[in-house]
């Protein structure tokens, strides 16, 4: 894996180790595409030293993962007024049961 960055002002493409944060003009490439990289005529390619093995997760990555799991598992406390105003999903036709609480990031798309 490698990150490709273009420096348009210098007509240069830089191919180096995976970037640790997103940049608007950087592209992550698999090893196959990094090896096959070609650039426009007149451009130069700078290949930075690549590590022999990809870096594994570090302590910060593991702490962030643990924090995300704890947050997802934590009980949510809602005020009674919030529960009353929350939209609900109706059970599918032909089934019985009580309506389910609607989660804000999920939507039902109906056929037209």
C-alpha cells in the first residue's frame, strides 16, 4: 500500500508510505497499482522509502477502538419528552407487534 500525492506546480508525483490522515489531493494505492504507476510525459516520479512491512495498530489506535466500543455499549439516558416525540417505524404489513423506535441514521425507501 502507498499514498500518491501530486505536486502540480513542480509536475511531480510523490509515491510514499500510507498517509496517516486524509488530504484532498492524496490517493491510497494498493501495491499492484503503486508498482504500475505512470505519470504524464514531462512529469517526474519521486518514490519515497517504503517500509518492508505495514505498520500494525499502535496504542492510540487501540485506545480509540476501546473508547468507541465503550461509547456504543453505554446505556443511553433519554428524557421522557424525547421518547414521546421520537418517530416510530410501523411493523411490516402482515406482521403483528409494536412499532419500533426509529433511529435517525436509518431510512425506509419505498418503491415508487
